[in-house]
């Protein structure tokens, strides 16, 4: 539980503890995506939590490798949560990469980052998996970009 508090220090929204879970066990820094209602669609809060978890695992001497997993049986990640796009225009997205923090956290990491993909990895979920150093796939893994 100490690792969770470290990863999410300063965050007050308790549902984040369920949607992105981080723990350290046997020198592995686990990052679990756990939002079954939307197949792990990446909300702003989830993206921020993922970036924080990566940085926390990267800074920990107890972690030698970082592993992304999903607790949702049929989905690794459905990509961006498009509900957050309602009311926005194309101009709102100019020069605004919504996954920049995750990309930067992964690119700057010195430790190997792996992903274990089960089910669908769509859009940003596909990008997340492909950004990692090694991707392990279950037989039902499916990748797609819009």
C-alpha cells in the first residue's frame, strides 16, 4: 500500500486508486489499468496517474522493470476516453498531444518497460503498448488504430 500512496501522492479522487493501480513486487513495478465500464479508456486522470506511476517506479531502487497489465479481461485499453472530447473543436487539439505525458515518461525511463496485452488495444491503447520495449500478447490480443 505504501507504493500506492507514493504514486498517487497529492491526488484526492479515490476512484483513481481503482482505475490505475501500481504496486511493486519481486523487483517488478506493476501498473494495472482497471476501468471495466469503459474498457480502460484513458481519461485525463488516468493518463496523469499512469505518468505518475511510471515516474514513481523509475525513481524506485526496488524496481528493475515496469510492466503494464489490464485487470479487464477483454481489453488492454480502448484508447482515449472520447467522452472528454465533447464540446471541443479541432483547434482545441492543435499542438496538444493528449498522450504527451505518457510518451515522455516512457521515453525518459531508463528501466525496461513491458506490456502484457489481453483483448483489444485500440487507438491510444495500441500506442501505449507499442511504446513499451517488449509487448507480450495473449491469443485474443487485437490491435487497431483509427
